[in-house]
C-alpha cells in the first residue's frame, strides 16, 4: 500500500484522484456541468474528464511534465469546488446493525505529508529495503532531503530523537523524524507509515520492538477507512455527532503469541482463555491518547467504540 511524501509539489494523478473522490462522494440535485473550453457534461465528471480539464489548463499556463506546485493545486481545488453543492443539508446518522461487511486493507486511501514537516511532529517509518519498495517519486523526495540535509548547521542537532532501539530502527537523517526499520520486524503492508503526533511515534517504536508477538498491523488514515460514529453533549446543551478512525489495527495469532510471550505477561491468562474458547486470532484496535486526556469527546469515543466491537463480536 503506497503512502507518499511531498515537497510542495504533487503529481497530476494525485490531484485528479482527490478531485474525482470529492465528486464521487457528493450527492448532486442535477447533473449538468459546464467546465468551459467546450467541456459540458450531463453526468458527474470521471477521471478522464477531470484529467482533460487539468491538462488544458496546464497547456494554457505553459506547464510541462506531470508535477504541479501547491499553489497550482489550490487553484485547481478552487475551480472544481465551485461545482460542488454548498452543503446546506444536514447529514442524519443512523446506526443499523446487520450483516458484517469486510474491509480490505488494500482499500486504505493514499495519504501524504509534506517533507518539511518531518522536523516537527510528523514522523515517517519505512523498511530498510525502501529502495526496492518505494515508488520513483518518494525515492526522489528522499534524495532531495538527503542532499539538503548536508547543508544544515550542527546547531539543529537537538532534533535528533531517542526512545528507539538502534538494533532494529535507524534514523535516516539526523535532523528529520525519518526512520528505516529491519524488514523482518516491519510487519505492515504499508510501504510508508506516516504519523502526526509523538505519542503515535513512541507507540510504533514499541510495536516494532515487540513485533515477535504480532503477525501484522496497519496505521489507519484519519478518514475513509474504518470509521466509528460517536456523540456527546458539549456543555450539557449542544449535541455533537462526529466520527473517527482508530489509529492502529493489530493482528495477533494466539497460538504463535503464546509460544513467545513471557510467562509473567499480564495478557497471558486472557490469551489462554481465548484459545480454550476456540478463538484462533484477535484484532487489537488502538486509539492513541495522552494519559491525562479525559475529555467528554475522548470518553464518548471510548464508549461508542466499545459498544461497536461488542456488537461486532
């Protein structure tokens, strides 16, 4: 599964994908679109039409190649957004239990992050075999990061992080939160794992160190994968309804885990009971929060998630 780094430019394919998704996920009262340049459609535009519109705009602006700047992307978004409804209607959520429908990890939406954010709160993990796993654009970005890194002052050495085992994890650049992991311990189908908070980073450090107990895991995107609805009363008066994607899904085969887990581990007895019940594997669902986060929103997420998985099981 491909994730992407970016350096203030985007491929045309990326932009077309995002625009197409917005049109697909929108309900239109009428289907008449006049995009100019003689492109008039009586149906929601698809990938081919969107790509044609962007290609004509690039030709008029004298832009060659397949990469566009952040400013170009913003102009394209503004152009297409004028054809989307204003969203005056309210969405009413209704929970209906029924047949279980599986969601494949291959359906995870592509996510990206700006390379410039890697010296702040954003971290990226990849396999040590990244040169054979990443696509051409991501390898180009890494090459540019490495080149610019050599020009940085030693005054920035405070950005180097700790908390990981150097036997398993290597920091690719001393001034960036960019890590390469022993391939045998990087048990995720994602070629890049993008994290936006330090607690998530620390969790992945531990997840990699304890990978012998885990068969596979994924970092869920912030939206458009496995979404859970929740609600709470803000200030006792305003009803808030939202949804969230849990941060991690971790697959454990119980028999294999029991062979490796320490005999004094707190989870040992629970795993044995599950095995005795004929359960062969479990999926751990993890939402990362700080220890002191006891807000109404966090409590609501916890309760609604517990209810969801209780019904699911």
